[in-house]
C-alpha cells in the first residue's frame, strides 16, 4: 500500500512538472504578449515549487521503508526544488528586472536543467517502485 501511494504521488509530481514546464509555460508565451506572460509565470513559479517540494517530501516519506534509493532521489528533488525556489528563481527575476539577458540565459538554463533532472529522477522512482 505504501508503495502504491508513493508511486501515485511521484506520478502526480512527474505529470505536474511535465505539464507545467512543457504545457503551461509554452502556452502562456503563445497566448499572451511577453510583457504579460512573464509576470504571470513569475507569480506561478513559487506555487509550482511548493507543489514539487510537497509531493517529493511526501513520496520520500512513503518510500523510505520500501526503497531507500527512491526515498533519496525524492529527497534530493525536494532539496533542489527548495534551492531553486529560494535562490535560483529570485536570481532569475533579478536578472530580468535589470535587463541582464546573459545572466538571465545562464540562470534560466540552470533552472531548466534542474527541472529536467527532477523529471528524470521522478521517472526513475516510478520505474523502481513499480517493479
């Protein structure tokens, strides 16, 4: 039962990350002018990270007695999502506010890599727990 709950929570997180990253963000920039889409996305990101942190911590707690590797992966996702929320996102916003495109690109690339690592890590957990 714990395994199934951990799988469902991790799958929820995986789906939310994929939808947010490849659906919601892309949709905003295609449906709205950049000067409207950017601030809206900026307001949504903290909530996205809280969702990821909550799912990852809950999944890690459920997986801890079943598969320590999965729990560790989910714990790392939670920690790095917290760092992204508290440090990386404010730095990205600051670069945007200052018009520093080079710094923005570097930081944004970093946030994309973190999110892709989270997606890969959560998919690994789903596969580990479902076997």
